[in-house]
C-alpha cells in the first residue's frame, strides 16, 4: 500500500474505500472484506446513513486501530459551532471509535439544523466567511480534545481553503474533491502541494451509482474511453485499475466505492500500478473540467448558491 505524508507527519493510505451509496446490509460485509484483503482507509460520512454498520465491521476486524485510517464528514446541517462537537461525537459512536483520523466539512453549503436534505431554498442558509471560520474554530477545539487527529475540507475551492489558512490556527490536512481524468484539478493540486495539504479524489470511476436526479443526460463515461482502454490493455489490467493508478501516480489519494468482492480486489491492485510518463501525458489530454457532481442540487429556485459562488470559477 502506498502512503501519503500529511503536514503532521502522519501517514494516510493513498487508496481508501468509498462508502457513499453502499447499501445497508452490504456495506458492513464490504468493509470487512476490504480490511481482510489489505484496505486500511475507509471514507465515511454521516449523510451516507451507513456509519452504524461500518462501525460493526470496524469492531469485528482484527486490524489494530493504529493501522486504520477512518474519515468522516460534518453534514451541512451541523456547521453552527454549537453543533459541531455533537455531530462528531455521534459519528464516533456510530463508528464505534474513540477518535477519527480525519473529519471534513462536507460542503461549503449550510442548511437548517433540523433539515437533512433541503426541499426548498428556505432550508438553505447562505455561506459566509464568518460562519465558515466559526465552524473551523469548533473543529479545531475537537482536535485539541483528541476527538479527531486531522481536519479538512470537501468540495471547497482553493479560494475558500485560503480563508481557513489565513485565519485558522490548525491547517487543513486534506482537501477532498471530485477528481478523475475529465476533472484533473490541476489548480487544486498545485495549491495543496504549495500548502502541505493532501488531495483526495472522489468519484474516481465516474460515480455511476449516483441518484438518478443527479445524472445528466449524455454525460461522458470514464470506463469506456478508448485511450483508457488502450492503456489498460498495455498493463493487462482493468480500466478502473488504470483510473485509480493514475490518481496515485500523481501522489493524490483516491477512494473508489465498491461493495463487490471482485471489484474491491481489482481496485486494491491499483495501489501497485505506476503509469509511465507517456500514459500520463495521454490522460492529461482528457481534462475537460467536467464535474459529475456539480452541486446543482443546492441551486434550487430562490437559493443563494450558484455554480459561480460554489466553485469560485475553479
Ligand atoms: N466529499 C464528497 O462530497 C463526496 C462525493 C461523492 C463521493 N464521495 C466519496 O468518494 C467515494 C467514491 O465516489 P463515488 O462513490 O461517488 O463513485 P465511484 O467510486 O467513482 O464509483 C462507484 C461505482 O463504480 C462501481 N465500481 C467500483 N469498482 C469498480 C470497478 N473496478 N469496475 C467497474 N465499476 C466499479 C461501483 O459499483 P459496485 O459497488 O457494484 O462495485 C459503483 O457503482 C464515495 O463512495 C464517497 O466515499 C465524497
């Protein structure tokens, strides 16, 4: 397994298991299987609704806690400073853990405390720098208390991360963003390299299992691109292995979701693949700035969120 070194000198396994849309009744088995074959990094979130079953799998594993890397995410309805600690403690309880390795602000989007999924713009609260710094301050307190070892962001632009760097006392350790050959995040990678932040890529395989309302008509597919097929043939491996190997060859972390034992194994094999310069150049040419998860579900009529202020043009 390849490891990436964080600004604290801790090491994070570059390949992790994604758990979004991993169904109840399946996710626990998938986590157990993943741990038994060598995964050491599990990416969770309160909003995925499956942390309790993941906690059962974490409890029954023989892998020592110090060898595991567990990430969870603060949901958008708990960003008020008075709600942050309780949200983290609840994730810890569900996951049966004493501490998290990493806790991320899930989105730079705030929703009302009692609402899980906004139905209208009245459930949304405009995002402000002031509120983001209050959330960050509460997360810093959780680090000081030992509830979490690292904190970071998810779906934040470099502009928004810079605000935390300028005003916080603890540096974000990880920026989790959508990343794959159609969205190569070069600006984010450079910014994070300059600031000692690790980039983790989600939706590395194109996130085909997203809810139907999030899938756009005619969206491109990563798993049948002729260039990726040709590279996979050259390495005598699968397309998924190439996509994940590409991410790790760029020294980023990657968290593919699978609940299928065969695909869990295929994805793990990517940790041993290093693509050569020629193949990296071919894949470089596929960047299209294309987001599968474009955040448009936050942009319902009357919402203060727009593509422009969510992504800051990045
Ligand atoms: N921070 C955020 O806002 C955010 C957003 C999205 C995702 N995430 C995290 O990132 C993780 C990964 O992203 P994602 O789940 O959206 O999408 P993904 O990992 O790109 O794609 C998952 C889909 O690919 C299939 N798959 C897995 N391995 C495969 C293989 N070797 N060959 C072919 N198909 C394969 C899975 O099906 P099977 O299970 O049947 O194998 C599933 O349908 C999530 O699970 C979550 O932990 C974070």
